[in-house]
C-alpha cells in the first residue's frame, strides 16, 4: 500500500537538510575567507610598519650626521635629544626618540682589553648600585660574569661553581656582554632589581667614557664616593642650558683626576627607539647607532619589541 504523504515528508526533510548543510558550508567558507583576508592585512601592515621603522632609522641617522657638522659636543638641548611627537602615517602613526647610551654605565668597562677585572670600574658600579638603593654586591658578581677567568673574586664574586649548582644549571659568559638583559642570569638578580638598574646601564662594544652632559643622575653620583645629592642637582642645573661649558672646571673639585680624564662631552653610541602603529599592528624597533669621528653613522644592533 502506497503512503504518498509519508514520502513527501521525507523529501521535504531531505531538502531542508541539504539546504541547511549548504548554508553551513557557505558560512564556513565566508568565515575562512574573512580570516584569510584579515591575516593577509595584518601581514601587510606588519611589513609596512617595519619599512616605516627603517625609514625613521634613516632619518635619525641623518639627524646625528648633521649634528656632528653643527656641534663639537652632545647635550640634552640638541635636536637629536628631542622626542619626536606622534607623526601621522597612512593608517596609523610613528613615534621616535634618540637616547645617548654614553649617559649610562657601560658594563663592559668592568674588564680591560685582556678581560681582566678593572677595579676602578667595579667600584664605580658599586657606587651606582648604592645610589639606586640596590645591593652593591652585584658589581663583583657582574665582573666575574664578564671577566675571562673562572676564579671567583672575593668577597662578592660568583663563577661556574655557583651557577652549575643551580637548576637549570649554566655557566658564566666570561666575555663582554652584548645585551644588558644578560644580567638577569646573575646570581641573586631579580626582576625588580633589574628594572631599577636597567635605565642606567648599557653593554657597548669595548670600553667607553661617560658623557657628562647626558649622564643620568645616578651615573653622575657614581663618579665619586663623596658626590652628594646637592652636588648632582647642581651639576644637572649647570648643564641644563646647553651642556657644561668646561667639564674640567665643573668636575675638578668633585672627582679624582682619573675619573675626570674619562669624562667626555660628546658621544659615539646612541639608541633609537621607534614605535610604529598601523591599523591594529604595533611594532617597536630599537637600533644602536654608532657615529664615527668623521660623522658616518652605522646601525650596529637592531632588535624588535625588546630592549
Ligand atoms: Ca652634538
Ligand atoms: Ca669569569
């Protein structure tokens, strides 16, 4: 016996099912397609942001090159030291700032060219740590990390015997640093200490002098054990208008002749920080720029997103 009503019902349900599946497939395709488009847009925006950042780097290079033609000294009143306010670009904006890295304490000064600990610099680093309210022991520990031997210095050293006993265990670098972030590996170093210290330290290739015109307050204080806070404030006030007129006059009564000899009024190493935002993409480029005596500026280290 035929049951036409029931067959029609099955046909109807089948048709509805097919139509539902077709809709689902279409929706999925549209969703995938939208994701693909979005992904491609982000990749394009990222590429573009990197190009903008490199463009900003070229601009910074020309500013530093020009600065060398215009002046013999480097101080915080010069054009390169002025932060670039946000500039609009297509779909976003770009910010930039150049910092004098020789206003910081160069950790690689802790050793001489043969990799032996240089005591005057270790003492200066101790004074810097004290000025920042940090444990001065880190100076000896950092010196051991960088110096070429594996004999722990006394009383504040730490060599392989300490680090190989840690979990996970590791060894000391026993060579100059390429990044200050290596200090995070030091025995006893924690994030809070590193954060306080970081704005005042740098890892530059070889030994460098401090630029008195741009040194941070803590670095100025580290120049001599008898340097007081009012001394530092006086120095900062004195250099405000356009750097020190005569470093020797300003510092002779405050530091030893040795330290005075190492003070400089111009700079070789700068760091550019560029932030580019395009659409939802944001990148940060850090670029260490070295300026030769003839004014040629070369990027020697680039990194994205980290210090
Ligand atoms: Ca200058
Ligand atoms: Ca060592």
